[in-house]
C-alpha cells in the first residue's frame, strides 16, 4: 500500500519459513485498529505486502541482515505478522510462574457469582 494521507505506518516483524523481516507496512487509517494487519493480509486484490525500510534476516545463516528501502512479500510466504511495538514474550521460569498465577486468579474470578 503506497504512502498517502489515507494510510498510517505500522512497524512489523514478518516471519516466513526462511527469513525474519523487520520493516514498516502502511495500512488504511479507516480500518478498526484491532483489524488493520488482518485486513491488509486478507485483501483478495493484493497478493503482495509492501514493506518499507525492510531488514531481512536469514534463519539458516549467520550473515548480516540485508536492508532494503522497499520490499514486496508474497502473502503466501507469510507465516506470521506481528506489530513490533508489542512486547515479544520470552518464556522464562518467572514468566511461567506469572502465567500460572494468572490462570489461578482467572479461575477463581470465573467461579464468583455476579452481583
């Protein structure tokens, strides 16, 4: 999607089978905030996603990332698109303890009777 007044940039991580791609995609500013990437990927008229300021890292090599001002990624190659402003979750033992405490709290709350 070309940059214009009707779009907003979103920094994303795009995962494919062989590469991790970091860059910016431009989505419609008229789309619901929770659906902007989904709508971009599900647009039947577009088979490629335009990525600006792209950095490609190979999963099978320790070579330095390649950088491109503009890149198009075929939607069929995409396994996952993740906004880069969201925290990437790392599963540590502390995180597992927090998850367990959250599940226990959620279970207790679901057993309480409504007012």
